[in-house]
C-alpha cells in the first residue's frame, strides 16, 4: 500500500511541469459504507488544455 502511494506521489510530482509551464495535479479519495461493507478508492491525474490523464487505484 505504501509503495503504491509512493509511486502515485512521485508520478504527480514528475507531472508538475518538467517541460514547460507547471501543470497542477489533482487527487481524489473516496470512502463509502454500503451493504457490502467499506469501499475505498483513489485517483490522481493531471490536465492541460483538452488532454486529461488519470490513474485510478483500488
């Protein structure tokens, strides 16, 4: 779990403008409780103009 979060954080840092104007990353964390139990989810991504790239985890 820590490895996955470390890789996601590193990818977000790398995507912050190495080539050109900085691009601000976005992150989302979801936690829900339902009849099936506890559900978690996370995603990170970046966008610049019409291009959006994201990675979902869990």
